[in-house]
C-alpha cells in the first residue's frame, strides 16, 4: 500500500469530512511550513485540481547526489 492509499484509508475512518488533505512524507520531517502553505494555496486556487506537489529546481552541483531526486 502506498502512502496516498494509507492517507485515504485514515481519512475515511474520521468522522469529520475535509475538503483538503496534505500528505507529508515521513522522510521530510523538517519540511518548512511555508512549503505546505504553498501547496494548500495552489490547491485552493485551482478548485478542479486533484493534487499538488511541491518541487524545486535541481542545482547542477547536486545532479549526481543520490539523495536529491
């Protein structure tokens, strides 16, 4: 089961319904709140959107770093 499926399963078990759910990956414990806010704003600005992903350009010096995807 992938993380999105686990998130959906947990959401279905909650009594309260939500219009928006943000799935933070376990390997991103230090994600900056501003990044989360940006994802939320992107979804709110595009009501037909199903998901949004935070991304940034890869720096040339990080090209061969296996920890950068």
